C-alpha cells in the first residue's frame, strides 16, 4: 500500500485497541493511518477474556455475528484450595446488562484478523504494516511521525540507508503496547504498584473437541503452585502456573516442564498440541497523563495489569470506545479540544479500579506460604457471596464520577448520569434485535414521548449535525413511526420507570450523559450537552421532583 503524507489521526500499533480506534474513527468519516512495525499479525493467543460491555463495543464495529464463532460464554468461575475444596463458585449469565454474556473466553488471533479485515474495508483507514515509528514531533497544526521500513525486529537497511517516510496528522494515538515508543516520547510519569509475579502461560489445542471441562474456569489457590485453568476459546484451553520462590524463569519456561505440569490434567502430546508456552511478568501500573497536546495513549501503552480480573484487553477496548467519538467531534469542529481532557478523567478512574482489583485478587491467589494460605481459605469460607467476597472485584465499576456527564453545581453526577446504559432487544424500522444493531452508532436521546416534538428548530438542527438519534421508546407492538422503538423485552421502559425519568441522553460509548424527569426538561438536557461540547462548562439545574 502506498503511504499517504497526511491523515486526520495516526495510530501507532495495530493490535485490537489500535484497530478498534481506527474503525470507530473511519466509520465517522475521518482519515486514519495505522502504523505497525510487524509485517504480519502475531499468530498466537494472548488475551482470552472480554466482558459484556466490550462485547457490545466489538459488536458495534460490525462483528456482532462473528463474535459467537470465536468465543464461548464463561458460565462459571470456581476457586479451590490446594486440597481441592471449593472456596467460591460463581455462576455467570449467558446474557447480561449489555445484552451479551457477562464474560466470554475467546481466541485473540481470530478476533484480531477480523478486526484488521474490518479496518481495511473501512473507507479512509490505511493499515501500514512493516513500518516502525522512529521519531515523533508536534507543532501548532499537528504531529509529525517519522517511520522506517521494518521487519519487526528493527528498521530494514536498503543500500546502506534506512527507508524513511514522514507522516503528518492532526492527532496521534499510541496503542503500541507495554514498551510503547509513543509513551517514551511523551515522557509522562507512571504510577507503579510494585506488584510483580512471573507466571508460565500455556495455550493448548485439544485433539478431542468433545471433551467437557467442569468447571469450565478454575482458579487453584494452592501454595505449592498457584495455577489457573480456563477456556482459551472454542477448542482451546489455557493453563497458567506461578513461578515458585527459588525457581528460575529458564527452569520453568521449557517444553518439557510444560508437559510435566499438564500431566495431572491428562494432557499430553498424544491428545493435545502445545500451541505456545511463555513466561509473563504480571505488572500493575498506569500513566498519570494520558494526553499531552495532540498525542494520546491507549491500551497497554497507558496501563498494564495482572490478568486476574480479566480486564487487560477489556480496558484497552474501553479506551478506544471512549476516545474515538470525542476525537471525531473535535476533528469535525463540533466540540472544543478540551473535550479530550475528559478522556483522562474517565478512563483513569476505571483503569485504576481494574488494576487495583486485579492486584487484590492476585495477592489472594499468589500466596506461597501454607500458613497464610490457610488463613486466606478461612476468610474465603466466611464470605462466599459474590457481592461481599473477593469476586465482587471482578466487575469494573459501571458509572463515571466525572468527565462529560451531567453534574450539579457541586460537580457531582446526577443519576443516571455516568451509568452504563443497559441494552435489550427492540424493533426499529422493521428490524428486531439488540438496540445497537437496530439503531446504529452515535448519541441517543431516548424518551417516553417523541423528543422531536419537545425541541425547537435550533436544537433539532444541532442534534442532526452531531448525529443524535431522537427516538421514542414504546411498548406498543404496532408502533411504526420513524422515531418509534418498540421495547420488545421491556428493558428500557422499566429502567425509565425505576430511575424516575422520562428521557435519557446516552453517549456513543453507551454511558448516560444525563436524564430528564419531565418533558419540559428535555430541551435543557440537550442544551447542557451542547454547552459542554462547546466548552461552556455550566452546572445543570436539577429536574423538578416527580
């Protein structure tokens, strides 16, 4: 592919986070260049977990029908001690708040291939594989990125010189992993919790695809060797074993050692293929500054966390979903640049929670002392309920405490502002299915009566300009007006009733900007969003009581 000189946004890194960001921006009509130093996709599994919110985001990228072919619902998660006693048993629903399974296990190479195919088919998106970022600068009009032709291990030399090209863009997003080049050039500080443990991670393809695993996902809190046994997606299993005190990485990371550790599970070369084995050092850290001028960070470039809450890749996909629509509004001139500051405000809150939850779980799991492990087991027996026990920390917070949400004059979000909006099945313009796939992307003003009748011409014109869907939610199965959305399962009307609101204004990343208790409040709700995007950070007048 020929390299263009200028883009609206340059993305460094063509992993899931970079590709998702590119698709979301390209779908909004912006020119995106994705720079990736490796000529070919990484062929082996890495992440294996995504949650219901991330499934919803991936579905919005055009992968709704694909996801069930590459993933399977987690269904359960069981914790046992070294004696085989079950300490905690968690049942995970196949459908959830977001309309997707609470947790799914998947195969990353297949998902990444689908994301890249989708990105390449998105108008305005270029995937520049085999080019490594080697220099980065910024001026008043944009960023400049120098790239050199690369085989993935370093720049390729041609005739004694490196082939280079200078790219320009209005903004740049570093999605280039834990050893991020972009982060190093931004020179931003990081908070490191000092949590480090080495684990051998093994991915296995089973020859007998009919073998049933019960439980499907198991955490063994055994001080003799903490270990994890989970699905790696359809037809695959993943085993993880902690490196013990006194054991070297070299001793642990061998094929012979891998088969030795797998033997108690009746896994051997005769019935399985060892797809890979490698030792990872689990870390817990995040950047303190996510944006510096026209350059931003996302995914592992901005944060790394232990895998115990399954939120590593999930957090990166949330980064993409949060940042892309904000960048798109700034690029189109429909929002001021300070909107991008809310990216740091909102994502750092969620990421810090996810990392701290992962560390909390990790300290429970990675306990090699038998006496301490016995005390831990006793604590887990005393608090088996998921709402009070340690597994409560598996679920990230589903509300924002700041950023682009409707707040009172004290700066406190007014519920349901900041909440993740649920998703149910609807019928809209002759199509029945999940709300996102029927309605499409963008802001949504969903009201118990037609919101178009509540807004003046100026507000209607602004809503059209920024892409706000103006919809009436109804239980009338015969409603077929252009703004009518039939609530097939009663999800939305019950939510409105419970929250005491007749309208919700939902952001493109599915978080609620704010609600209106009465029809008269709807124009004020729209005006509040309009003011915020224009840089007028005014306090909201609370709705009148019902």
